[in-house]
């Protein structure tokens, strides 16, 4: 009994929007990263679901790559957040405003 | 291809170039100009010698040209240099070229002769008096000769304009020769500016000609010139072939031709010192007298008249333009003569006399007398130059005193000067058989005849003014002669005048002889009693000596007459008041003679005694007005200061305020916008994210709607 | 010309392989002596690697690899590798030349700049890895490869911007770059997913065919295309996806600013060209990306130029100028009419402009690197009087700045002229007008810098210590290239046109 693909679209859209909300509202850099993860995983949901619909495996392969890439991104990101913490004594992204206008 | 007489080739003079090389008349003085400018200090007589050689050679070449044309050599029309080559069918072609026909050959000779004599005279006037800066003087004289010759040789209106302006520049340089004094400097500026004002209209006229006809050529003999603008205009009115010309402002062909004629007239009015642009000529007397003789009597002021004569086929198409010219001329003749009556300085009388006589020439042109105008131009050049040179001799003799009331009794000490001056005066006054009599009568005759023939009433008015001016001319001329030369000497200098050199006497004698005999050229008064070919000038201007092609072309006096008298042209007809042509001419001559002799006698009575009184003082208020030149000078200064200057200030404010303001404003607005945009970059990362998402959402919204995703 | 022995297909991506190899060699070389780092050796290896890659790319480009042969259509001749995942054609080689040249210049300049940096080998290898990613982007023929390569470009770039770990500006710049970049790559990924949802495949050719056959979910395809546009717009720093650029360029070490503003932008544009012109070329009914790029182009040009008017920090001025140039190059997409036509097409003009831009922009930022090396301050006032101290470098900077403005002192004149020409002949007067107005405005701030370095009096005595050879060499080469591109522009446009026709057809 297959779930209709439309629901998957809705789910992934919802997850994407939640992630987007997190990016816009939260000031903690780590939470920002988490929200990005949510957004990428929303894409993953879509890909997997429609890989099934179309019957080819391209979507699932891409999902594997995306997962790995997201992890790499987080790794780099945490490194930068560490440097941020060392220089600005906080991980609030709104604290680093020496360059403006 | 040119209409050459079969004997033409045998007439050309082997050593001196003639019609084929007439441009050397202009080029010789140009070379001397450069030479004197570079080496003037080292040359003999500080540059007079090269000047004399150049003008002498130029005069000989001009004479050779005249001889060749008399022998039948055809008109020469050649394009010497193309400035701007128009693409075929589109755009005009601008060229420099030469047009040598009887009219220009005659003018070349006049300019050459007068220029040569003035150069000679200057040896005595300037060099012998120990003047400084003489290389500048002779250089300017050479430049002037070059410009004037080139002007006469011009084959198209644009080239005429260029040299018209150049001549004006030389006038400025020469009037202001003694620039260290305030008077000459100011007079030079005034001369330049007043003539420039007229030249502005001339320039618009040139552009109008180019725009209307696509060509500014006076004639069409040269290969590559399809038609002159005169011919196109004539075709349009005569045959109704209006395809070739474009009119503007919604005017018809004749009206537009009139408009162009009036525009070009602006330049002529300025250059020939007609009312209202006459105010510069009396002030120009601040320059050295030989300059006055050359430029302000015989040649430069003749340029305006020559220009109209050159284009006469065009003017003959428009009765309105002709009427305006006649009225301006007649009025100026009278108006200037009134002012000459009361002047006390010798050169001032002559200056106003020049203005008045050029009024006669304009009157002739407007009245339909092309030959008369050219004739008067020729004779006037001779006798006015003579009078000015004579005045120069007197001034030198009187140690630069110019007021006639300080002179007197010079006829005994300065016999040559006196006799030649008298000859010139008799010619000016129009006494038989001196040259002026014949030419002035021709002018009046032609005007009267065309007025009687049912022409515009304006011609009657103009004729009347011309006739009145005869009376005044005779009076002031004899007053001048009597005050200067007769009676007892009124000052010590007059008793013992400085002697003048031979170099000054020779030109006076030459011109004196000419002013006696020059009338022979066209003894129109006797035309009822002379054989057909005796009117030499008329035949000359008809191209009677030249080939058929010229005779049937549009540059002859006969063609002008044809255009003038037909309806497609000015529609003049001739009326003789029932007397017949010959008789009317004779009667007119007698009337004019009487009108000249009577005031001469009156002048003799008033000023002929040993100690004449200043009778002009009796005129009281009238005299004051005349002495102040009807306040024309003040009026023109007011026009400049009270009228033009405020407008200029307004324009300047507009330029600085609005135009500069716009430019500065756009800079200010940009910087302001930049400042505002800058504030978008707040520095907070989440703001960036928010703005990014906002942008994306807007794009989605826009394209969802337009792309039909909803 | 027929080759007697043809190399095996995989050698077509030799430039990328060379760069990748050099990165590993660098890491290995550093392992030899972990306590000490021999900066010169590292620079030497990087530069060599870059030159090798450049050599390959140039050789392939000039020899006609991946380009249509004499008897082929202008769209044929590309070499497809690995099951159509990669493609080597005229455009990829053209841009590989740009990218590898920039890498060489940046590596050369980094020699003295990094003299006290503790992690030089990592720096160089990150640069080379990023450039490998860039070259792979130019050769991407599938969304998968494209995304991976883009990430391969971005991740090292984030690290490189933040590489001056004790410098607040550097870290802050890196942070902002990272945050916005992560957001954009998430959007990009989602967009790709939506395209997959709509068409069922990720390979460019297959997607193109699927679109031509007609897709079921128009709106999803359109949304997906728009989000892909967003991701690409981030990479090329177009408004409103550009907010990271001024801060990142300002904070980063100057050679890295040069690197990301020239090469990374070029990579983004390649992807943009290939994805939109080639893949989505026929899908303008679903999502009129031409109009979207029109809006983006004009807004980018205007906001970037006007904001730059009010800046005092030289690096920031150049950052905004970079963004503005992205706007100019976007004209190539904004004026696309459906096919590449005419002797000089808009697409070709845009590519040629990227080529010239690579050199002049890199050169300008390297001059700033020189100024930073001498501890001259950051603002325009601090640059007063530099002309007396370093006339050669300042002359080169003048060439760069005026060439960026579009004056005939460098190749920038021709490329901007051809862009303008192409807009006018293509009937896009609005874009042409915007280009002209913005170029005029930009002249203000470029001239401001030039005036500061030549005409103004120096505030205090600056004694430049030594004259760093690497930086000077890099600046000299960039200046020479900029000037030589005036006569040589014909070559550039010729290859750009070949590249444009291959994708635009």
C-alpha cells in the first residue's frame, strides 16, 4: 500500500519550512546549523520518495551523496564556529558585527 | 568647353598669368603677409617694398585678366579645393574655387590699383613720419589685400562668407593699429562688433541657401557643378520647377527667396555701413588715413555691394527684397549726408560721405540698375580713395591736425594736393564732366525709370531721398574744400605746412586723372545720342566680348534685366514719362547738375571768403542732433548694455543654475542613494538570511503568478 | 587536424586531475618536516601544479579538444565521460583556463603574504582542492556532479576565508560566508530535488529531454528551477543573494578574496550558463528565467554600484565592484533570446568578460594584498601617496581599476563594449542603458582610489620594507595580461563564441 507521493512532497515542504524558520529566527550558530540540516534532509525526503515513483535509483544515490556532503559541511561549520567562539566569546551569530554597511 | 572666343588663345600675355592664373592676385599678398610677419624688421621700408611688389604684380595680373576677357576669353569657374565632399545625392559639397567673369575681373583691377596706390602712399604717410610697428601695418595690409582678392574671386557663398569675415578681421587690425591709445582700440572693437552683428544674419543666410538649394555656387560652368543656386531659384519661379529647392517655415518659393535675400542683406548692410549698422565707419577714422582710403572707402565697404551684385540674379527674383534695399539705400544716402553737413573734422566729413555714397549704390541695386551700381562703385572707389589720400596729405602737412577750422589757405602751399582734391570733390558732388556725375546720374535715372514704370511707390520715395542727397552732397563737399584750402590760414601750422613726399603725390595724381576721365566708361546721360556700343561698362557686364555660352548664361547684366522685368522676377517695367529713354536721361542729368551747382554756389557764398563764419552754428538744436549723429551711437550702446546684457545674465544663471545644477544634482542623488543602499548591509548574519529568503519569496511569488504555477 | 594517437578519454579532465594531484603532493610534502614549513617549496609546488593544469587546459582548448571539428555542427563535439556525468567541451576548457590562471596568480601571491601563517600547506592544498572543484563544475554534466563540485568549491572556501584564525574580521567574514552559503546550498539541494520530482532524472541531457517531452508537474519544475537559480545566484553573488560578499571579501586574506571573487564566481557562472541555457533553455514557458535574470542583473548592478559610492574601505569598494560585475555578466543570461546568433552573441560577450575580469579583479585584490603586506591601513585615506612609494604596483592598479571601469586601458574596455553592443543589437535597450549608467557611476569610486594613490599627499611616512617578489610577480603578470587582452581580445571572443554555440546552439 503505497503512500501517495503528494504526501511526501507535503512532508518535505513542511520540514523545509521548519528548517527555514529555524535559520531565520534562531541566533545560536549551532541551531542554525541544525536547521540547515533539516532543510537538506527535506530535499532527501523528496529524492527518495520520487526515486520510488520513477523506479530509478538515481534519487537514492544522490541522497547518499547529500548526506555525506551535509556532514562535511557541518564539520567545516563547527570549525568556523569554534574560531568564532575564540574571537568573540560567544556563538551568537548576531554578535559578530564588526563589518557592516 | 568654356565659351572661348576663337582668338582667345592669341590674346594671353606670355609672361604674366591672366585669367588662367588670376588667383595669384590673392596669393602674392598672402606670401608677402607671411614674409613680413616673419622678417618684417629686416625688410627694406619695413615691409612696404614686398607689399608694393605684390600688389603691383597683382594689379598687372588683374589687368591681364581684363585684357583677356576683352579679347574673348571665357568665364573661368574652377573648383580649387574640396573641403567636404558630399556623398552623391545626400549632403552638400563645400569647396573653395574661383569664378572669373567680367564683374570680378573689374573688381580685381579696382582692388589691385587702390591697394598699390595706398601702399605707395604709406611710404610717405607712415615710413617718412617715423612710425613704429610698421611690419605689423604692412603685414595687415597684405593680409587684407589677400582676403579682398579672394573674396572677389569666390565662386560660392560660403567662401565669400569666409573671406568677408577675414576682411573684417583685417579692418579690426588696421583700425586698431595705434592700439596704445584708447580711441583706436575702442573704434576697432566697435567696427568689428557692428559688422559682426550683420554677418550673423549673413551666416544664417548662407546656411539657408545650402539647406534650400543644396549648393551655394554662384555659377555652373565648372565641371561637377550642376547648377548654381541662382539658377535653381530662377527655374523654380520661371518654370515652376520647384523640385530642386526646399522651402522652410511653410513659406512659398518667392517668399523664402525674399527671406534669404534679406538675411544676406544683413551682412551687406553691416559691411557697407548702411543704416542702422553705419555707426562704426566714422569711428574707424581713428585708423591711419591710408587704411581709411583703402578699406573704408574703396574696397572693404564695397564688399557688401559687390556681394549683392554677384548674386543679383537671385535678388532680381524678389521685388520685396529689392524694395527694401532701395529704401535702405536711399534713406542712408540722405541720412548720412545730413550728418556730414555739420562735421568739423576733415575725415569725418569724408566718412559720412562714404556712407551716403554707398547708400546710392544700394539705391541703384534696389531700383534695378545693376550697371549703375557697379559703375558708381568703380567711380566712387577712385574719387573717394583720392579724397582720403588727399586728406592724408593735408593731415601730414598740418602735423596731424584734422579739424578744418584750424586749416585754411592751403591751396597755395599744397598745389598738387589742392588740385587733385578738387578733382575728387567735383566728382563727388557730381559736376559735369567728372566721373561722379555720370555714375550718380545713372543711379538716379534707373531708379526713376523703374519707379515711373509702375513699380513700388517705395522707389519714388527712395528716388526723392537720393535727389535731396545730391543737394546736401554738393553743399558739404564744397564747404569741406573751401574751409580746408581757401581763405586765410587760421593757424600758424596752416601758414607753413609740412611738405609732403613724392610717394604721396604720385597716387594723388594718378587718381586725380582717373576721376576726371573715368566717366567715359558709361556716359549714360547721353545714351540717347551715342552709338550703341559707347556704353562700355554696360557692354562689359553683358559679356559682349565673350563667347556665346557666357552671353546666354545667368551672369550677364542682360540676364538680370530679363529677370527683373518679367513677372516671375521682380516685375519691374520702365516708364519714361512720355519723354523716351534718351531724352529722360538727358533731362535727369541736367536736373541733377543744377541741383548740385546751386548748393555749391551757396557754399561758396558762405564759406568762400577770407574768414568764413561757422554758419552751421546757426542751426542750433538741429546742429546738436546732427553732431551727435542722431544719438545712434548711444542707442546702440544702450542696446548692448541695457538690453542684451541682462538677457545674457539671465542665460548665464540658467546655465549655471539649471544645467550645472542638473549635473551636480545627479551626483548628489547618486551619493544619497548610495548612502541609503549602504544601510541594507546591516552586518547581522540573520538579517542577511532573512533578506535572502525574502528575495527568493518575492521571486517565487512573481513567477508563480506569471508562470501559472498556482 | 587528425591526431594519429588519441589519448584515452579520461585524460580530458587532466586539468582537474593535475590540480587534485598537486593538492595531495602538497600534503605529502608537508609531512616530510612537520615542525617546519618551507613556504617557498610549497608555493613552488602549488604554482607548478597550477601551471601544469593551465598548460593542459590551454593545450586542449587550442587543439580543439571537445570542440566541433571542421565538419560538425556547432553544438557537437563535446566529450562525455563516466556515463555522461562529466562533459568536456569548449566552455569547460575556456573556463578552466580562467580558473587555473587565477590559481597560479593567487598561489604566487600567497608566498610572502603567508610568511607567518602557521598552516601553509593546508592553505595551499585547500586552494588547490577548491580549484579542482571549480574545474569539475565547468565539466559537470549532471546535477549530482554539479552539486558535489559546488560543495567542493564552497567548503574549502569557507575555511580559507576564516583562515586567519586570530583575526576577527577574517573569522566573521568566514562565518557569514558559511551561514549564507549553507542556506543557499540547502535551497540549491531542494531545488534539485524538485527538478528530480518533476522530471525523474538528474543528468542534464535526460532532464532536457524530459522537459521537451512535457512534464506533469509544471509548478514543481518551475519552483525547482527558481531555487536552483537561487543557489547559483549565491555563488555568483547576485542581489539578493550577495550579502555575504562584502563582509567575506573584506575579512578574508586578500589573495583569497581575489580567489573567490574571480575563480569561484566564474565557476558559478559556468554552472548558470550550462544549467539554464542548455538544460532549461526550452523551459521558459514554465519559468521565464530570462526575466528573472533581467531583474537580478539590473538590481545587482544598481545596488552594488551605488552602495560602493559611499564606502571608505578599499577592499569593500572592490567587493561591491565584484558584485556589480556579476550584474554585468548576468546580462548574458538576461538578454538570451533562445538561441546563440550573430557574430558576437551576448553569451559569448559575457564569457569573454569573465575571462578579462578574472585577470583584472585578481590583480586589483593582489594590490590590496600588497598593501596589507606593508601594513598600510584599510581605508582610502590610508592609500594616499602610495604612488610615490610603489610606482610600478600603483601603475598596475591603475590599469586594473580603469579596465574594470571599462576604459580603453585594458581588455575590460572591449569586453564591456561587446556586452553593450550585444545588448543593443539584441534589442535589449533597458539592459544597455543600465550598463552604461552603472559604468559611469562606477567610474567614480575607481577614480577615487586612483586619485588617492597618485595625487593625494601621503598622511604619514610609510616606508615599504621589502618588495615581495611573489606579489609583484603576480601583479605584473595580471597587469600584463590585462593590457595584452586589448590586442588579443579577438582570440578570447573567438573561443568564447565557440563555447557559447556549443551550449546555446
